[in-house]
């Protein structure tokens, strides 16, 4: 009994994985009832502990309660409720046609749980990006190790305290820590690894997974462009770009990274973006309780070093002591400027002018494939061309960021922006083995 208690409380990666694998091997995670029960427990955690979670998110990133609830707790609840509503249907065996030569016979496709999965979460949405994948892992009948980001320590501590309490130590374990702990986790054999973060660490994760032939999902990032064409309603365009770009102080993997303003749209768009920022955050965004802060000094210094890349249209104010950087729009930016070399991941939005759609498409295609591509246009021909002539994780017309909230759409990258997909039924695919079953009578 004492040994069992020690194992249950241990955060040693090998012990944790062994405990979860033993629980999985009993078969208790496979019934629909177990899966729904665990999802119900996760829902209870999110609702009963909402105040503590919001406080943790504010401590880590300065997130205001409205934005934090909407993008972290509310988002995850929506994903969870959608999964619960459809899970029984998604898990039904799907019949497959059998060639005439094999008849009489029955063929079907079933989804098997994988086993023990590892979810490595980032710091920018430290609750949502730990728990939304966990919804899929549990719904698919797996046990899971969650590794929160050490750069969001308050949220990490809350997850470590609450997840085992609500979900049980035989379903989910939380391992906190930094590089050493993550490295030790990656030495273990998992049945799937789900990583959200940057490409540099993504390569390390993939190399570690290769040693065990473990499949991976890599949710990475990149420079997500925004194409704005003449004729678009620039007032609405600016409002919708600002809403997506400066949420979480720009620290969003699918945030608009830069604007490609076609033709003569740049000048009017600049003015409308400045108005939209004032409408969203007032004359002093630092005083707006809903406007967040940069996660740490290292990222603050990296971002403020980019401010000299162009003419400041609006913003540019910053305070290192509080990690505050105002919503900033830069114009007259060169494609070769430092701000255009890597994902910005902060509240800086450069505008680049291009003469026509051909140049915009060429600009996008000459760079790594982005996690999202946004376009504001009234032209159906433009929409068709962007759909057919570009490659991105997602393509969104008339909005920014909002495609994440559509659970029947897959979310994931392509090329440098990642591999694999999740949300809704796609999460069940990710965390399951799709097994072929063929049954022919002997007589």
C-alpha cells in the first residue's frame, strides 16, 4: 500500500509513465462511460476553479478576466461540450465496402486508444493549449502526461494541483519543470506526443520521438500574413485585424503577423488601424485591464528591438518594468527588415505595400508556409486564387484568428508551421489508431 502511494505521488517521469500505462493496460479507459466521466470531471474543474485559473493567468501574462475566460476557459469548455455531444457517434465503427471477390464478409473501421500520450503545452495560452488537447486524448480513451510551460508558473502550479484531484492519478499526471524535466520525459516511450511551441524545440521533440517510433503532432507557428485588397471595407477590416492581432498582447500563434496592402490601400488602412486600436483599448492601453503584458524580459527586449523597422503609425510605447508594449502598427517596412525575418509573437504589426495580387501571392509563397493566411477582399476570384495558389494551415476570409473556435474545422500547420491536426473529431483521429477489421465467415 505504501509503495502504491509513493508511486501515485511521484513526478519521476519513468514512474509516472509506468503508472499511467498500468492503468491503461487494465482496459478501464476504453468504455465510453469512462471517457465521458473524465470529461465531466474536467468540466467541473474548469467551472468550479474558474476564479483560481483566471488569477493564475493574470499572474503569468497580465490577462484580463474577460479575455482570459473567453480564450482559455470558455474556449476549452466549448471544445469539451462539443466532444461530449458527439463522442458516441464518432466512436461508432464505420462500415466499409467489401469487394465482390470476398463476399460474404463484413468490413469496418474502428478507433482504438493509443495508450499513454504526452502533451507539452506552451506559455502563451497555458490553460487552453494544455487542456484542449487533453480533451481529445481522454475522449479517445488514453491516459496522459501534461507538461505545462515553466514560463507560466502560476498556471502550471494550478494544473499540477487540480488535474490529479479532479481526474484521478490513473488518468492524468502533471510533470512541472523546465528543460531538464522535459528532456527526461522525452526519454520515455509514449504512444503519441503532442507538442505546441516553436520549430526549434519541435525538432528536438521529433528526434526524441523517433527513437521509439512515436507519432507526433507539432503545432508550431510562423508569420501569418494578411492580404488586404482595394475595395475591401477598410473600417471593418481594421477592426477585425486589431481584434485578432492584439489579443493576448499579440502572443498568439495564429495572430496576423504582417499585412500585405495591395495597391493604394496602405494609407487609408493605416488610419483605420489607428482608430481601431483606440476603439479597442482606449487612449492609454496600459490602463486597460483587458490588455495583457509580454511574458518576460527576454521577449520584451526582443520585441522592442524590432520597433525601429518602420514608421510608427500608432503605439510604440513600452515599459520594461511592467513588460508593457502598446499595440503598435509600423508602416514603410522593408521586406528585409528584422521584424520580417521571424514570427513576431507580440503586439507589433508591420504593413508592406505590394502592387497587386500576383506580388502578394509570390511574397507568401517565397516564404515558409504559414499557420494561417488571412484575406480581406470582396473578390471571389481573389478568394479562389488564394485557395488554389497558396499553402497554409488555414485560410480565412473576412476574419482573423476566429477559425479556432469552429470545432468541426481541423487546426494544424503545414511544413514549418507544423504537422498533424486537432479539434473536434480531428482530435479523436489524432489520439486514436484507425484500425481496419475484416470478418469473413469460415462456412
